[in-house]
C-alpha cells in the first residue's frame, strides 16, 4: 500500500478470499479472540468487493520493490 495513502479498504484488518474446487467463494479472517469462515453469499460478495478495491489501491509489484529498496537504503 502506498505510504502516502491514509485510508484504504484494508483498514478493518486482513482477510483471505478462498475458492473451493467447486468454485464456491469463502472469506476467512481472524482476530484476537476468534476466527471466522464466511460462506454466506451476501457477506462473501461484500468482502470480495472490498478485496478488489484493496487490490486496486495497492502498489504494483514494481513500485513495491522500489519502495522496499528506498526504505532499505534509508536504514
């Protein structure tokens, strides 16, 4: 994620979007006291859209490498 971006779709925490062999999508996330595996299509759709937004807000692989190299050079 670009360091200049103060808000983004992932601020609520990490999530994992999974797809079964039968092409069913699931979402998994965990917190300090619980982990959740969601299969409800409405919830999965909402979180899948959030994941898509997050991907569009993230740096490209090349920009990520550049940011890491710059950060390493500053240490």
